[in-house]
C-alpha cells in the first residue's frame, strides 16, 4: 500500500462516516443529534458542511502528525506506518501531499 492509497482510504472513511451520520436510520449519537437539530429547523446542508470541514481538518492534522509535520497531542515526531506485509506506507513524509489533495483542496 502506498501513502496515496492510505490517504484515499482515510478520505473514503470520512465520507462513509458523514453518510452514516446523515442517514435517517442512523442510530449513532451524532446521527440522533443531527435529527434533533434538523427537526428544530437547523439546515441539514449547513450541518453537513460544518461536520465535513471539521472532519477534513481532523484527518488532515492526524495524517500530517503521522508524518511528523504537525503536533499529535502536543508532541511532534515522525511515525512509521507499515502495511500487513511489512511495507513502509509513509516514507519521507509522503502522506503530506496526498493528505492536502484529499482534505484541503
């Protein structure tokens, strides 16, 4: 697995999470809160945009932190990610560019 593929999986997961929150049958605490807010007149589109932005910021920061380019819990250090077969996923800060393209553009 490459850094780009790893980031793409993160982006897919973010989308899946958002979709599950906004599913009318969602039993998650977030899904229930969204239903409560939309029932009270808050725009579902505005809530979606807000949560999407928050998740993008969160994923982007986490991926940069894994590359040692941002703080994770106040600590800046480089982490190494390996696939199941022992291949290094993030050599030389390769998550950063893919993360920017997936979450900030």
